[in-house]
C-alpha cells in the first residue's frame, strides 16, 4: 500500500519551525534552553496535540507525542533534536522532529489506532552548541546517563550552568532521573544526510546500517619559548613545528586507510602566539572516526603511536584527554530490513550507508533496537544556513519512515 504524505504540510512545518531562532534568510540559531528553543518546543507540543497525539514534556524538556496502541507494551518511537548550530540551518534535527509528527499524524488519519504504541519525540539538545560538554543531553537523560553533578558543572561561555538554564525555563535538574525510559523497544531517527553521497548517486534516501564512532582528543604539546631570531634552529623545542608534523601524520592515517576512515584537526591554540617568538605550547583538537569497531581501534592506536613518536623525537612533552568517545553503533538488522522493505514497497530508490556524523540514536541504542533514515542533502551541506533538503526528498524519507512504522505497529 502506497503511503500518502502531504508535501504541503511538510513544507509548512519546516518553514514555521524555522521562524523560532531565525538567522538571516535561511539560517537558524536555536540553542538549548534559550527563549527560541522554548518557543520551538512549545510549537512542537501544540502540533502534537493538533495531530491527535498526547503531548508531554519530560524532566529535561524533551517533548513527546504519544499515539496509544490497543495492545500497549513496549514503545516504538521516532524523532530527532530541536536545537541548532550557531548558526545552523532549517533541517538538521528539525526535519526528523517534523518527520515523526507527520508520520504519526498520517498513520492515525489513514489507519486509525495502532496495535502497538507509537511515540514521536523532539529531543532537547544534541548539538552542544551552547553547553559544549553536554554530549547529547536529551538522549543521555532517556538512557539514564547524566551524572548527578553534571547540571552544576557544565557551563556555557557566559558561565551559566546547564542546571541554572533549566531552572530558568521551569525545569528542575533534581528531577532529571525521571526522564529515563525503560519501555522503548525500537527507535528510528530520520535525519538529513549532511554529506554528498546520496546526491552523488542521485538517490533521495539512505538506510543507515551503522553510525560512526567518534573520539575527540584535546592535545597539549609543550616545548620552550625562545627568540625567533637569536635561537638557532638546531636547539629549538618548537611545539608548533611538532604540531605541523603530527597533523600531517594523523590525517595521513585516515588517508592511507581510505573511506570510511576520517580524521580532522579542527582547532589550534598557540601560546604565546607572537610573530617573533618560538611558541611555548600548542593545544589542538583531533577528531577521529570510523564506523567499524575493530578498524577504529587500530586507527586510534596508530595515531596515538605517531603522536608520541613525533613528540619524543623533537624533545616535546605531549598529553591528551578524550572528552568525547562514542563507540561505533551498528543498526539493528531487523529494523534495517523493515526500512528497506518499506522503501521497496513505496517505490523509493535508496542505498544502505553508514552515518559519518554522530546522532542521538547512538545513545538510545543502549536501551532499544535502532536504525536511521537519511534524506538527501543538497551539495552535502550541513551545520550552515546553506543546508537544504528539497521537499520532495523530505517526503520520500518520511514515506519510508511512515511505512516502516505501519509495518511494525499495525
């Protein structure tokens, strides 16, 4: 049976949600617990109610919309996050929230009460664009992995703790454990691809069979500051020269391994950062990813070995922390099969693929069977106001999601 999804409704919801935190002509600036975020979550809750769903907020501000099933039991859920980069675009996260709403509304209107309970969710935070140590606050609350001290320890650039920000919008950090769910059976997240593969292959939809691991290193390389002219080259302990060699080496590991291995050096801070002085210290970040668990272990080991070797040979001190270390997350094979069957039955071209970005699904996989649906991204752009997914591609992905949920819940 072909699922009919209202393209006009999808377009209207995308544009209306983008008004909350609008930035320039096409951008969105909507950080967790900001006034723009509150207005957006209020809008989603209202839409859930209009769609015939029971809307509620949990202890961290995730908004849930429930379509109760006749048999009850473990829940089948779908959704994504509502916050944005600073600035971001209209589609990252938001399209998945809209997709969950439209899918459940479509199913209720076209097929009535499901056998199994369905829920859509608008997760409160994923991007860490305001509070940089949150690491998927909304989904971590769902799986019970927010530590008691974190609300007071995690702060934004203005010094406000995330606990204080929660209180400002009427949420009590002491109640965070109440957000934990132990009744989720299946979770499917629809998201824009954020890369170029679907566009290159002229396909509207991807079925995600694995989400990449992500390890973030913050590395300190220490040498000795000297006069840029008076200190001969032979006696220098130059951490910036060492950094240049390290950056080339660790990126080279990913290049030699080939796709889907990726490595990025994204931020560099030099002290004292003077034109006429050899630096004293360089602090930089390393983002290392691969969707295969065994391959990524080898990748990390080789990169760490090279960093130690280069620092040692140059007489530099090196140390690092790993503030983010998400393991690779394979999708559940039965959910992937259901998505592929739905795409085939709906006549929608697709391909299997991995996700090179991290997602809330990686956390929810700790308590539920998970998979993802990707919608094609124009020019592979994301985390920018220029990101764009056509209404036609959004509808194609939503039809796959809706058909899958019908297959699982009816």
